[in-house]
C-alpha cells in the first residue's frame, strides 16, 4: 500500500476526483447460489471450504449457473477492496481505478457490468486464451464452499495493457496505490519473532526509497486488535464489538478493512481515522453473505 505524498497527519479532507485510487490484482466474477448436497458431492466439495479449482471443477461454473438462481458480483481481493472504498466514498463515482485480466466471454461481460454498477473505473486487459476468472460460492444452509478458478486473472500482460499510454495516464493520475497478495513475509525476511508489534516495528524500519517520510504499517488480526505504527510507537486498535450471532460471513472482512482504510487514506485523513473506517467497513460486510454492502454507508 503506497500513499504518494499525502499528508496524513493533518486530518484535512482532500477534494476527491476520478482515478485518485489505483488498484491492480486478480479480477474474479463471484457467482453465488444455494445448492444441494448432491451438487457438492458431484464435485467433491466440503460444505465449508475454500479451494482452487482443479480439472474436476471446470464444469462446475457453467453448471451452477444452469441449475440454480445465481447472484453475480465483481470479486477478487483487490477488486473487492477498491469496490468497498468507492462505496464508502459514494461520490464522485470512479475515484477507484482497477486493472486486471479477463477473458473475452460471457462471464467477462457480466464482470464489466458489475464493476460499472459498483462505480469503479475498471480497465481490463481482455484476452481469449483463458476464460474469465470465477469464484463459485456454493451455499448449503449456513455453510459456503468457495471454489476459485483464477484462469484469465493469471494472464495479465504488462506490455499489452499497463504500458499503453492511455492506461499509464490513469496510473499517473492516482495518488494512492494498492496491490494486494502479500502477507506472511515476516518469516521470509527472517524477523525471527511472532510478536505482531515487533513485526510491525521491523517492517517499518525496512529500507525505503523516500527516506523523508516514515513508513506506516498496519496489520489486521481478525477479531483481535489491529496493529499500526504511529510515528515511533506501535499502537493497538480494538475492532468494533459484534454479537457472534450477527456474524454471517467473515470471508470478505480483510478486503473490506482495506477498502474502508483506502477510502479515508485517499482523503489524506490521519492513520487512526483510516483504521476506524476500515473497522467500520469490515463490521458491515461480516453481517452479510459475500462481499456485499447496503446502498449507502453509515460512517461518521
């Protein structure tokens, strides 16, 4: 997560405009449907699981659409986050830009429409070698079995998309950049500690290009306190209380936190306020099925 030149300590709100927030990642079309046990058995699925599609699951995506009443949403971790950021911001539309790769197929067309409905300025690299990435949520009772097929999401070509002048202009227009898919690097970097505050401190002190501005590090821990570096200190931020009975689905909580955080970061608000917005967004999303949200946020 990069915040280019923003003054997050002032607390003043920046005037929002199109394409201020840039996200890039694996776009997936989320397809959710209530299915029966026979459907799970046919594809060897457990009632509550998350897997990557293998050969035996390839037919699942067409079949779930044919056999059931389905709901479609623009998904994939980064796309979820920028979508939630745009929802938190509301207007202007298209503050959030998203780049990723899809297929030239029916699911790709649906994904474009869903991104547009979410008011995200999505610019997909379209190719015909692999189909659009999909994530099927097979719902049985209170359980959800998730099957993701990355497919086209893995086929992004920088030189055929990012390097085009019209697309690079959108990158240059942005002020905050978010590219996900990085987490447990403490072990990779040989930090030799599992103390979350210590990991945050060590991460903050890693070498960085712009030495004039201190790196800000934020870690979330599910229901436990979020951890952030504020100046030279490491602070803990408790998440919002929620009755366990009100929790419907925690799968989108991390993406939602990031989305809420980014919506406030792009307005140059203080780090504490960004975390408060992240906690709010996550608290809304875990009360609903999938990474979905009401028409408007109620965040003050």
